[in-house]
């Protein structure tokens, strides 16, 4: 019991605790890591003060200011937080109060959010975790035509407000979702523009379209807020407010966690202790995966949310000195006790290449039915959490357990802020830039090259069957890339494909 109590950090006024007893740092390890921790405190304080965090783009990192605008380094930046927040609150209140209605005169009942990455994951997490009394939330968060149609067909179009989120307005997945939705609305006799709201950079392509077409409203998206840290910005707060979530409570939870984890006292700083635990578990090189197991259905998307926050922030080839380091922490997870019937078997008996982050929610408001004499379903849920934690420890598996009283706007804000700062601290510990994503850009460039190849390959097709190798020679492209382009063209109904004994023998024609 004493070891557990000594390794337990609590913020009693918030009902929050985090248990490191199954992944403890020794006094010697803490002493060895303290110089790195001191550097991290200094560097994150500089970020909060307005230092340039992304030198290749000249950008600051301002997500910490969003929940306490008095920390913004200039009055102008403070105004860019306060004014949009007040505007989105007023807009959401008018929509939910029936003062802003659809062109048909009906109150809005549904909100369709179109975004990708952080512009969708944060709002999706909140929508699933905090069902409100406002608009029903739906999402287009991919460029899969079948997936988009499935969502669009379920919408009550006459009562659907659309929120399009894109900083530049040129993100292909979001643009494709918007164009698909525009076409679907038009096919059914509705004006997309008269039911659309833009969240975008001032002066962006999307901002121009929304202004010229007379969209319902426009809200600014600042370049100092990255997608994966945007839930407490207009990106996350507008959908949450339309959903009926208490966004002031969400912001207060994040601000309170920020205040706790801003203090340069490792014994009392949950985010720093979390970052140091990650460092120990993976030996400073991400050698172990992070398995996130919230024992609550409403937090099932939290592992997906953390996957982007952590992996996009920490997965870097080069350190700040330009030295190859290939850093990162792989993140995956499901929920308890579903995991009990899925991959816990491997966690317990298989490769010891991970550590677990359990999330305990202590209260179950609906836990009134005894499923057997003396025990409720909630008792079983707690039993599976404690049993799994103990079984893993007995097998030498490391874990951290975060405990909150219930899932509400305040506690969700705390969790978001806890991990945001842990990521910042850990990035400093391993000396990498958490706030750029060159790998994402590389994938976008490769996708654009493939689209150009699609056009060239389609133009090279004739009535005479030809192999991918032959067509590749015509267009001066790689044969395998050309093959995949031709298969896509054929399966889209724009060409004929004859399969042979192997891919090299396949032929394609108009």
C-alpha cells in the first residue's frame, strides 16, 4: 500500500489522480533525468511565452492560450481568442434557441462536420463522450465516396447545418467532402451555401468561397493552433457548443490542468511525470508501444484521439540538430472490458513490447441493476480493470492508471490538457520538434504525383490491350505505380481490365 500511495499523484479538488506504481521511476532515475526535465520546463515555458515552435513555417504554438487568453503574449493575440469565442457562443445559442433557422424555416436538428485529422478527431471525441441536448452530430472525415454517401443519406437535409473546417481550404480530404456534400444537397433541391459555416484561416481559399457564396457564418482558424491541439479552439468548440456541451467547463478543465502542470515541480506535475514514464518505458527511443485502455464506453475514441496527438507530434526522423533519430511512440487501444476478449491475451503472455495507460472512471450513473446477487455491471467493470492491471503486473508488464470521477466536459478538458503538455515535455526530453509534420507533407506530395499518373495513364489507353509495363514506358513512369493506377481506372468503370496469371500479364484498354 505504501508503494502505491508514494507513487500516486492527486489533484483532490478535481477528483483526479494518476498512479505510477506499476511504472515507477527510482530515485536514481529521477536524478539522472532531472537535467532533461529542467530543460523541458524551460522550453515549454518559452513556447507559452510566444517562442517560434516551428522554424520551417515561422509559427508559434498557442493552444495553451486558448483556455486562458491572459497568457497570450500580445493584446492582439488575446483578442483573436476572446472575440471568436464570444462569437461562436452567440452563434450556437442562436441556432439552439431557434433564432437562426434553416432556409425551410425549420430549426436545425443536425450538424454535419466536414474535416480531417484534428479537425475531425477532437469534435468526434467530444460528440461521442459528451452527448448533449443540442444538434445531433455527424461527420465526413475521409475521402471515401461510399463512406460519405452513407452519412449523407442519413441526414435530414432540410434541418442540417454544415460546418466545414480547413485552415487553408485546400486540404484534399476536406475539400472532397465539401464538394460531395454540395452535390448531394443540390441533387435534392437544397442550397448548401445557405446552410454552411466555415472555420478557416482568414483570407484562405475556403474563406473566399464562403464570403462569395454568402455562407451562414465564418469563424477564424489561427495558424498558431495545430490540428491535433485544436479541440479548445474554434475548431472543437463550435461543434461542441452546437451539440449543447458546456464549453466553459471544458475550457476550465483544460485551464486547471494547465495550471497544475505548468509548475516546475516534478513531484506535483502529472504531465512531466507522464512524459518521464514514457521515457523510461521506451528507454528514450520509443521502444515500447502505448496501449490506451479507457474503462468507459464514452471514451472509446480517446485512444484514437491520442494516436494522432502523440504519433504525429513525436514520430520524427530528425532531432532539433538535424541528426537522424527516428523517434516516436506507437499508440493503439480499444476500451475495457472489450479488450479482455481481444488482445489482453497477448499483453499478458506475448511480447513485452508495450506499456498500458488505463483510464478509470469511478462513477457509473446507470449502475443500479444487480446482474447477479450483490453485484452490478459496474462492479464487474471495475473488477476487470483491477484484475487486468494486476495480471499484467504479475507478468512483468508496466502500466499507468489515470482516475477521474466521471466523464463530463470538465474532466475531458483535463485529460486533453494533460496529454497535450506531456507530449510537449516528452518532445523536449528527446530533443525533437513536436509541432511540424514533414512526413504528412511527403505523403501529400506522393498522392499528388499519383493523381498526375492517373491522368497520364488514362490518356495512354487505346482500344488495343496493353500491359502496365507497356503503358508505363509510354508515360515515362514506374511500372508498378502505373499498374495500380490502371487497376483504379478500370475498377472505376473507365477502362477494361483483363486479369492474367500474374500482374505482369494483365492487360488494359479503353
